[in-house]
C-alpha cells in the first residue's frame, strides 16, 4: 500500500514523518550500547531549523512525547514533540541552522551546518528526531496508523531511558518513507551513527536560517 501526504503539519497531527536533523553534528559519531539509544537528555533553550531536498528512510515509526529542558535563562520547561525513528536513513542536501539571540555587544549569531550535497547523502542509523513542526511531501509504504507506541515494530523501537512517552499511546509505522522539499523545526536528534559527507559549518552575525 502507498500513501501520499502533501503540505504542512504540526506536532498535534502526528500524520507525517519527521525529517532527521543534525543537532551537534560537528562532533557527531555516536555509538551507544550496540547502536541503540540508552537515554534521553534535557534539551537546550534553542530549537533549530532543518531543510533537505530528500529523505529516504527504512524502518519508520513515530509517536508523541514530552521533551524536558531549559529556557536560555535557565528556567525549566517542556515541549510536546513527535518523535520520529528510523532504522536507517539517507538525506540529500541537508541544512541546519541555530540562532543564539541577544549576545552582548554582538546581537544575534547564527550557526549553519550543511552536508549531504554533491551526490553523496548523509547516512544515519538508529535515528530519533524530536520535532514540533514540519512541511514536506511524503510517501509511506505499508503504513500502519493507530498502533500502540510500544507495539510498533517496523522501526527501531521507542527511545527508552528518561524519555517521557506513553507506550500505550498513538503511533504510526511504515516499512519505508520518502520525503522531499523538507522544512522542519526540531528540539533534539539522537543517533547510533551519523555520517555527514561534505560537512561545512559557519558562524555569522544576525539571523540567517535555513528557511
């Protein structure tokens, strides 16, 4: 069965797959406990934006969760997110941007990371992304909608650890997914491995985001 979804969505709808992002990719190369994620973490006070021309993912699942974290002033806060998980994914022409506002004497500073261009895509395994907003064109293959999150078995499973998610809550899964023209805002990404070909990082004054 093939299902196509077009247009934009937000986390409340849980109707489309979320694209992997590149949080902290300058030092990524993580391999935790046989490639599985052992625990979640407190998210920073900055979300980040990601664009990609195309994502091809195998072994997909998605469920709702709460990310605990901080504001930039150090106050505790929480974010509702859609956690999207892939056993493996390839991403073409990926861009990630993070803006740090109100730096004394400087103002805002933007960090931009780009990878996966030139015909060699970014490659990831056991990938989890915590997303609050997505726009994309998506095609799912052999999709199941309305599965209990803890019973979803086409993807790599729930993150576990300190993750705040209900294993009896709503989830969806598919054998594979393809997304094009992707734009998303996310709070966190974790992965067993993340290979970034042609990685380029740059800092600039002002607000300069991927979209």
